[in-house]
């Protein structure tokens, strides 16, 4: 039996989930938990294989969804006083075109929002 770490939040999305559900989950579930937890550092395993052009996850995310996530994570530096920053490590995405576009959208918002 798999046991979740004490502060882990698992949010499975069914096949065909669109970006609005991801954005809503970020605002209604993940951000409140981050604010409650008050991390000093946020580490992101940044995978982009939920993009609609990917075959793996069968999800329908697009670049604006990843940009939204980057923007919201960047806002943690001002919304969570203890947070010193966000570290993101690329971990997934197989379609090089959608991976490049999604990664660029995410990083641009993560780096350019203060």
C-alpha cells in the first residue's frame, strides 16, 4: 500500500480534463494549502506531458495553463512571507514542439512575475 507523505496533495485528473480544471485546482486547492503550509522554498517537478499534443496523459492542457501555473507559483514570493523562491526542474514532455512552448510560457511567468 502506498502512503502519501504528510503534506502531499494528490489531485488526479481524469482523461480529457481541460485547463480550466487545472487552474481551478491551483486556486482552490493547491494555493490555499501552500499558504497554510508556508514553505520557505517551493520545488516543482515541472512536467508538460499533460499538454493536448502529448499522447501520454490524455489531458488537454495548453500553454496558457502552464503560464498560469508559473504566474501563480511566482506570486508565492509575495503571498507567503516565508517563501524565498521557487525551483523548477524539467521532468516530462515528449512532443518537442509543445514541450518547448509550454516550458517557455511557464518559465516566462515564473521568472517575470514579482
